[in-house]
C-alpha cells in the first residue's frame, strides 16, 4: 500500500527480499526507512510532495487525515480502511488530525529521524 503511493508496483519477491533484510519485526517507521533506501534514484522528493500538494489547497504542507483517508479509499488504486490504518499508525499526524505530507515524503526518501534528533 505505501509502495502504491509512489506509483511503484513491486513484485512479491522484491518485498520478500526487502523484509528479509530487516533485523526483526517491521513497524511502519522501519518499513519507510527500508523502502526509502530502495527509492534512491526514483521519483525525487518534489515529485512525491507535489502529488500530495494537489490536495492541499492552502499550501500548508498538511492534509486533514479524514480527507486523505477519503482520497485513498475512493480514488486511483484504492486502499482499504485497514491499509490506511496501517499507514496512519506511525505517520506524521498531529493532534489536530493533520497529515504532514512534507515530513512523510522526507521519511519516505531519507528514513525516520531518531527520537533523540
């Protein structure tokens, strides 16, 4: 599902190989870090960020999580509610329910920051 956001459609073998690189259970942050490493040389950050920005009419860098859920479950390669829940589990969403797509894109391309940063 997260892979589909980038327009990529990896094979099961590719995903299995990526998961085998993990040192243990994979959470969302680890997945983004690992997947971001694989994305080097693919869509630049601005392309991914601009895909989200199309739905950010006020150019704030965030999209309301309910609106993004609606978009993800009704447009294009539709996500299930469970897939959106998984995406949101550790996604950069503030207490007001704003999904920070700028930070999400940074994580996708460069990996998650350490908690100490």
